[in-house]
């Protein structure tokens, strides 16, 4: 028996090119076989019609090519909106579809195994396993429209309240961002080298799980202010800044930032730093809307010192906050490395409050680079000031909630003013004098109770097995997972399902089964009976006159409430004393009566 020839590895595109060259008589069969590394018999079979161009070697596929492409689209879209599928979930999804379709398969109980999954991933390299980041619902509901509104409102505020208007945003040295983050004294250790197959691999660590709050501030020109290290407690037997004297010491009872400490930082450090640097005023300081950043004293101080203290969009710090986007991630990685180096050089010792500053100094020096600051402001669209620079993929999870019923509670009480906003009626300016954002409102398709999102069949008619990279590019151009133009009503009771019979290898060119369209759907928020909570929407400009007036009214209201509380307390004490005196008189009369009765 002769030795079998080695199997040639060639792509479907090579087959098409070889057949096309032979049909156009540009090459002979032998020449095309050598040029494209395709066997002559394969080219002859394609020319004679014995097998289609889409046919492939091996057993007949369980899913058609169009069905696999539909599955790939669904997997990618589910990951975009924050509902990514695990490998096991994908296999059970395929099993559900096959069970519903009534298709005969070689799988046990119609559940594909790891071999099918490996081949599927190999056929579609555009998908891979990734570790997702956790995203709370408050952040998941942030939509692209809300971000555009924030940019428009910010530009409008500068235009209406300052002579330079939006031209302030053209000077990178006048744009600052400040934010806090916690740094654990014993951060999680990454993967280490150990003996293969070891049952137990340890990493010596401290039992202290507390963390130190660090306030960081940087400008769009990479001007970093010394960090403020916030320690819990009021008095220390050690020097908290030993080894990092350039840092700023902050002290609170809990170790978290509060309004008093933030006011002190703005007064003694931020304003002093920009004056020493001779930065042109007014200066913009962007912060998140945490209560520690909003106080009457801070607002009045910033207004008097010509500092524009402005809040970013609530629950959108992962999108619009430069410190969150580019600084804290690399900084915490350097912090873990610094802690590991410290423990290696000092066996048996761990990072404590007394050594935190000295260890953090090296991490701060490595993490605060020029590139980090410039990219942070650029990727958030703050400098250059452009909403189009914001990463739109970060708001794709909001599509799940965008399709919810209008009367549904989306859990974002702070954004209730968005419903009255008029996008196309907001005058804003750009670098040439008028800052024009895309003024076309987002059109969102309404859903009935029986509506489901279906993949457009046109996508799959033009998809071929060899154009995996083209598929990825087309995917990113499509609306995330929803395809609102193809949302139709489907009544499951009226869907006729015909079991698939075993076909030849040309069956992979067929249209996808109706079971895929019926079962591959994207999630939408369910209607709940939870009542909406109403809150007063505060202006984003903390140092603005409107916000100062609101804070003054709040302070006066708080003082009035405290005064009424004290008054009620005095009244209660007076009533208690009167009652005690009355009871004492009754007791005295009772004793006198008893005394007279004895006589």
C-alpha cells in the first residue's frame, strides 16, 4: 500500500482564485495548482460541479455556514452589551437550538462537546475567551445620548458665563481632573512560577486588609500635583509621610475623603499649585459628583479664586474621568509590583501605614507619565474637546435598557432631567466659533411584549467562510446587537419548524434555520413594579451661582431644622420638668393624707 500524500493546507480564497484563473484561461490547471497550492483534482471537481466552492473536507457540518455566522454575531453582540456567554453556555445554547429544530446530530443528547467547540473557535478566530470587567447597573444605563448632552451642557455653560467661552478648553494647561482611589496595603498577587502539578501554591501576605485613599490630580499637559494620602485616624505615633515627604497628608476618621478635607486640599494645595505655576485663569477642575466634592465652602472658594469646579456625568467616570481611564489602572499595577519588591527585600515584613508612603513613592513615579495624562484627556474627549473621541463601545451595554418600556424605572434617578432635554435646540460653540455635535436624536425602536430582536438575513447572504476579518469589521459598524430596523413581531405559536434532514456538503450554503432567529435573542429589561424615586437634579457647575444659591438654601434649611430640633428638645425638657413637679406635688399630698389618717 503506497504512502498517502501529505494533506495540503489551503484556504477557501485560494480555491476561488485558482478556479477563477482557470475559467478565465489565464492559467492552466497545473499552473494554478502550483501557484495556489491547491490539488489538481480539487480544482477539477470545482470546475465540473462535483462539489461546490463552499464545500470542505471532513464529515458534513452540523450547522450551516450562515448559522455559524449568525451564532458568531450573537456571541459578539452579547459580549458588547455586558451579557457575554461562557463556553458552557454557548454549548447549551446550540443544544437548545438543535432540540427545537429537531435536527439529527452525532452529539449525545444534542450537546456539542469540546472537540466541536475547539473547531468552532478555530473556524472563527474573531471570537476568543476574555475576562470581563464588572459593570454596575448605574453605569450600564449610561447611553451615548446622555454623554452628548453632558458635552453640550458643559460647552453651553462656559459660553454663557465666561467671556472666553469654550476657548478655555483650547488651552490644555487650564484643564485639570482630580479623583480618589483606594490602594490596599496587601494587594492581590498575580500569577507566579511554581512546580507544575503542585497541589498548594502560597503567597505570604498580611492579615491587614485595610486600604489608603489616594487623591490624584493631573492636567491635560501632564502636570501632576503631589498626591494626597488619606489615613484613618487623627493622631499618629509615626510619620505617615516618611519616605515620601513630597506627598500631602490627609486625615479623616474613616480614611475616606470628606467635604472638609477636599476643601482643605483645594485651598492649600490646588490653588497654590496653579498660582505658583502661573496658570492662566479661569482654570477648570473636573471631578465626579461625590458628596465630598460638593460643599458651600468649596463652591464659594472656587468662585472667588476663578476656578471652574465642574462635575462629570454621574456614573460615567469609567468613560469621562481621565484618572479612571488611564491613570489608576497602571498605577495600581505598579503598586502591586512595588509591594512585591518590598516584601522580597524585607522577608517577613509587610506594608503598614508607617511604610505605605515610602513604598508608594516608587509606584507614583513610574505611573505618572506624560503619555498617561495626554491619553487620558484625549480618550475621554476633554482635550481636544470632542465627544467623538469618547469610546462608544463603553456605552453599548445601555442598549439593553434603551429598549425598555418608557414607564420603566431604569435605576438612574439623577438623570431624570434628560427627558426634557432638547438636543437640536442647544447653542454650543466649537473651535471655529460654534461647537456642533451630532444633533440628530437617537431613534430607538419600541418593543411589544412579543417582540424579539432578529439578526438581519442580509448580513449572512454575503458572508463567506474565508472572510473572517471582513466579518469583524462589518460587525463593529453594525448597531450593537439590536438591529432596530429588523425588530419584528414573532408569535412562537405560529412558527412552523421543519426537522432538517441529512444533506450533502453543499448544505452549508443554506439559509439559517428559523430556530436560530427565534432563540438567538438579546435580553431586555423586564418591567418592574418598583416606584420611581424623585431627586432634585443639581447643576454640574459646583462653583456656579445657581449651585451656590442651592447650597446656601440647603445650609439655611439645615440650620432651621437644627434650630427646630433644639426647640423641640427644650420643649420636651420643659414638659418633663413640669410633669415631674406635678408628680412630686401629688406624692406630697398623698403622704400628708396618709399622715392625717393615722392621727
